[in-house]
C-alpha cells in the first residue's frame, strides 16, 4: 500500500462529507445473514429485486430530474414547439437519453467511491486546475439559478395579476433556501416528498394544458419517430440539447446518491444500489420527458406557423395562451403560471443543494449548512436582483438574457462532463466498477457530440455579438484559453490512468518485497 493510500482514510475522516452517517437513509435487508448469502467478492451476486428497496432508493433521481424541468428548459420547449412544431420531439427524446447516460455515470461515481465529483476533483487535479473547475462550476450554477429565480418571479407576477413586481418575486423566491433548511432538518425523505409534490404539480398543470389544447397525437408520434431538422430550426435544436445537460446537475447527482447507506467495500451492495438507482433515474427522466413533451406540443398546436411564433418567451407565453383559448373556470394563464412556479421553486432549491456540495467538495469547507446555504444563495440572488430591476419592463430583453444564460451553460458543460468521464474510467478510483471500454467509447462519443453542439451555439452566438474589434479580441483570447483547458482535461484523462496504474503496481510490488 502506498503512502498516499495509507493517508487517505485519515484525510477522509477530517473532510466535509455530503451526508453525515446519521442523515443517511437505512436500506432494509442490510444484516449479517444477507451479507453472508451475497457477500462473495468474486461472484458479486446481488440480492433479489425488492419493491420495498426500490422505494427506499427512490428520491435522488427525482431531485436530479428537476434540472430537466427548470424554467430554462420550459422556455426551450415552448420556443421549439412554436417555431419548429412537432418536428424536434425526436431530438428532445434522444437528448433526454443522453442526459440519462451522463447522470447514470455520475451516480455510478458517487456509489462506487463513496465520494462525489467535486470531492474527487479536489483530490485528483492540481490546485490551479481544481480552482478553475470550481470557478466554472460556480459560474454555471449562478447562471442556472438566475434563470430559475427569474422564472419563479415571472410566475409570481402573473399569479398576483402584476401586483408583485419582478424584483419582489426574486426576494420571495430567495427565501426558499430557508424552506430547504427547515425541511432538511426533518430528514432527506421529507425533502424528497416535497419535490415529488412539485413534480406532480408540474405534471398536472401541463397535462391539463395538453388536454385543453388537444395537440395532434399523430403528429406527436411522427415527430418522435422521424428525425427532421432544417436551417430554420437549428437554433431551437441546439437549445434543446444545451438545456438538457446542466453542469451543476452532474455534480449534484454524484452527491445525492450518497444519501443512502451503502457500504462501498461490499461489491454486491454497490451493484444493488446501482441497479435500483438506474431504475429510479430512468423512471424520473421518463416523467420529465413526458412533461417536456406536454409543453412542446401545446405550443406547437397553438402557435406553430403563426406570425407571433418568434416572439413567444417564458414571460408572455401564458398571456398568448389566454388570448387564444380565453378564460374559463380555470384560466390557462394561471395554470401555466402554477406549472412555471413549481418548476422554478423546485429548481432553485436543488440549485442551493448543488451549491453546498460544489463549495464543500472543491474547498473542503467545514461550516454549518445554513451558513453555506446563505453564501450559495447570495451568490445567485444578488445578480438576479440586478437582472430583475434592469429587465422588469421588457419581455424581449428577458428572452435575450435567457439566450446568454443558455450559452453560459453550454460553455461550462466540458468542465463537468470531461472530469466525470476521466474519473469513472479510472480503475484506481473505481476499482471493478470502472466503465468498460465499449461504454467508455460510447460515453466519449456522446460527450464529444454534446460539446460540439454547444460549441456551435457558442460560435453562432459570439459571431453575432462580437462585431467590433474591441469585442473580437477578448472573445478570441477567451476561446484560445478555453480550448487549451479543455484539451488539458482530455489529455490528463488519457494519460492519468496508465501512469497511476504503473505507479500503484510498483508500490504494491515494493510492499510485497518488504
């Protein structure tokens, strides 16, 4: 055993962890008899499927799925429906499948190592690279949080008939971190139950809208099964892919799975946890896909081919629906606002959660949760308040801001996905649970595809924004630094594992000789 490996247990004991042992959910069946039956490290068999265990493992995947339903995704859905009709539903389906693959790898990392992505990045990267990754993760989180908080504030403004201005809605939404802390004191299962209610609220609201507008089932099916893309809809297509994978969500899921009591030293327990988390995450993202389809098809049926299709955004979408379908006993404007509010509130709480894990993991800060939540919340609320005050009177400016924030998320994606793929491919870190060569190949192809698509979005956006020499120079400098750092992350992943394995083998041989 190397000196580093001997020191690691001592280091881990003093580190900030995602969950204390007393906070974790105990999984039934963990007893000496079951350990004796299934604890063969060579065979690695896992216990038979249990609905009760699936229920106990259910929760982290649904918290993770909130990022697929945040206000930024809803805006991408409605714009795709209004401008491209039903033609991009196939892309939404495949983008969700890509998101599922990335999130399953994130869960695998957390379960197999007992540590989350931010913690492992702190250990495995030099200080300068670790700090860059941390700053990028924080910027991505702040950008996502601005979208989520503004979405909630818009919904509150609608529900109050305009009496509550955007900035006041931001203040109200900012208080949700205290709700989060209050619920967390009663256990992780209570917090997960609240998210289940919010997801159900979204599902009911958008399903009601789907029923009221009656989109074409045939066109929906064709849109899901027949790939179609045109030059007019390329921007919406890129937006769908860009919104699906949220950088902070990759960090979040690797930490959430540690809320269950799983002994990483017992191979069959890890296999069992991965099985149930895979089922749960697949179910959660299936639900999120259905909700996203509801939103896309409602706006495809209502506004595709109309003169106002290009002008619809999150802030005015409800009013456009109201103008088209009228009031009624349950005005569609308020149903829309309720769905957006549930999306915004749930995503801001998970954003606070992710911020705690990111800050604690990268910096190893041992502080009370309410202090860290307050710091995390302040980092997002202050810029959001500025945005609310500046853009309160202009829906078009809010939509333009949303485009900037989507680009910001696209910029950050490699800094979460590449370290994840490098770590889950590393045998020294993952042991027998490292992903196999075929899965590695597929994962890297998928990551390259996502990075390329988001790269197209960035190039398209900045080529239009940087029209003067004053702006062009810093954009080029940023692009060069960006590409160099991405190449560094990739090259480190390609060379890191063999070097570590050789060093480990030499160290083991020296220990055996001694």
